[in-house]
C-alpha cells in the first residue's frame, strides 16, 4: 500500500547541519552582544549611583558647614569634617577635601569648597564631586 503525502517531490523534512550551525552562530553572537550591553549598563548604573551618593554627601556636609557659627569659617574649625560611614561603605577609597578661601570679588565672604573623590572601576579615580558656596558674615542689626 502506498501512502500519499502532502509534500512535493524532492521536499525534505528537518534541518541540515549547515542550517543548524548558522542558527547556533547567530544565536551566540546575539547572546554575546546582549551580555556585553547588560554589563555596560550595569557598570554605568553603579557609576551613577556612586555619583548620586557623593552629591548627597557633599550637600549634607555643606549644609552642616553653613549652620556653623561665622567664627568657624576662619582657621581649622572645619578640619573635623568627615565622610559618613554609609558614604565610605558605598564609595571605595573616598577622600574628602574641604577648602575655605577668600574670593577677590566678594572680600567679606569666604568661599567654601567641598570635594569628594573615590576609586572607580579598574583602579582609576572617578571624576570628583565638587560643591562650592559663599558664606557672608552676619549683618549687624541696627538698633
């Protein structure tokens, strides 16, 4: 007994070895590119998170400096400032530099600069976060 098939003459079923190899190669390239893209996105996300933490820490420190008495703006009174434990835990090898200087454009004011640096990926230093503010002496109240 002969069974009729719906396949035309010369039609084949399944895939050839060459087709399978091409499919595997294309899939491999797509997977490798996708993994690289995910790695770059993850690294960029970590960099953005580190910068956000550094900006928040610099802002908190600047707020703390601005609430101190005017007399603390001269001398070494601000040398006791330090990074928080949370910031040190997130930013590897973080360093804090506080500079109190004078500005020629505003002789009565002091310029306060807070700079935070840390170690980024692959042993290089990340771009520092720098926050600058000017503090003026309190006004004399006229009686």
